[in-house]
């Protein structure tokens, strides 16, 4: 992993720069070093910690370098960590770098972690990067995965990934919907609720259409006269089918009171279909066209208007609910 040379260069540069500044009388420098080493035959275990504190007229820095190494013959494991806090007249920097490596035979596993926070008179930047690399003695065996986070004040925020596959860990297992071939990213399986496609290319004989099996639609005026009034509509689907639910109704309150309208599916509120109407906004159009997955058996859509104060009728004109079953 080429990046591993960077952390060694960082250590050398920071120590050398601090020593040079102290030698020129520009800063006051103090340091502390701790080292423990034990060995037997070809086995060596080593721990080394170096601490540097430096202060000048308009700059200050605290630096720690910690190294853990275990070696048996040609096999080894090591962790190197550098922590730096520094303030100058130009900027303030808080940074951390850790490099972990395990070597056994010709097999090498490496991880590099970098965190940097930078604040200047013109703004601030926060960056986090993690890279994992694994290689074996065979040619072309190296594989790497990485991600990078960056936030710039008043500018961009981004997340970058480097991997052959990108997956999600779900309660029922891991799925990998994205994978990379060359410079192209493929989606192995996807469902688009709403898509706008400029150019669509489909291989021959690879289009599967859904069959719409009409179930039921109701369109009528519904009056919610009392607090306990509700409107419900039940429909049945076969496990594995998808249900397209379409709702389009205008709810109006006829007094100065307030009403909370909520539409639920099997007792769970449907996102976007919970709203308030009052004298300030006496009407609201509720619209929905969404495909629901994972339904089976009998399902119930319920609409209820709960009001505050005295009886304040709410009218839905029309109360329009349609359900279409989509079959593969």
C-alpha cells in the first residue's frame, strides 16, 4: 500500500522540523520517550512512545508517536499512530493517522486511517479516510477497499467509496446491489418507485412487464361528523404481489376549529398523508401513488379526521381510493 510511506514521512518531517526550530531558538521544545523491548530467540516485542511539546511566540504543537511491534522470524504485526494538535498564525490543525500491518509469509494485510480537522481564517475542512488492503504472494492478488468523507464549510460535503462491491447489512443477511466492472457501476437488482431516464438501453428479450390486476376503487363524498368517525377500505393480495395504492382527495374543514387527518395502512401511518387543516388553511389535497411491497392477505386503509373543540365537520370530496395488484 503506497500510502504507508506517508505516515513514516510524516513522523520524520514533524520531528525534524521541531528539532530545527528548537536549535535556532525559535521555539521551546521538550520531549519524552518511553520504550519497552523483550526478545527470545527470533521473537521480539517492542513498544515505543515519543511525546513532543513545542511552543513559540505565535505557535504551539503537541505531538505523540506510538509504535507497537511484534515479530517472530519473518512474520510481524505492527501498529503506528501519530496524533498532532497544532496552532499557528495561519491555521489550527487536529490530526490523527494510524497504520496497522500484519505480515505472514507472503500475505500482507494493511489498514490506514486518517482524520484531519483544519480551521483557517477563510473556513474549515474536516476529512476522514480509511483504506484496507490485502495481498498474497501470488501476482495480481492485491485487493483494496476505502472510503473518504469530506466536509467544507460553505462548500461541498461528499462521501467517496473504493470497492468492487457495495452492500448493505440487513437483519436477514447481507445484500450487494452494486458492483463494479471496469469503470462502470452495475445494479444487480433494483425497484424504482419514480424514475426519469434520458436514455434507456435494454438487451433484447429482457423486458418483463407487470400485469395489472384491478381490485377495487371507491370514489364518493365522505363526511367526518364526529371525533370518532373514520373511513376504511380493505383489499386482499396474494403473497409476493405488489399493490399500487392511489389516493386523491380534498379534505375541507367547515368551521374555525382544527382537524388532524391521518391515513394509515394496516395501522401504520402512510408517509406524507398526515396533515392538519384549520381556518388558516381550511383545505388540503391528499395525493398518493405508491407501490407497496410485502403485503399479503387482507389489508386495510383507514382515514380518520380528529378534531379539537366542538363538532367541526370535515368533508373529503371525493374520498377516492384505488388499489391495483401488480402481478409478475
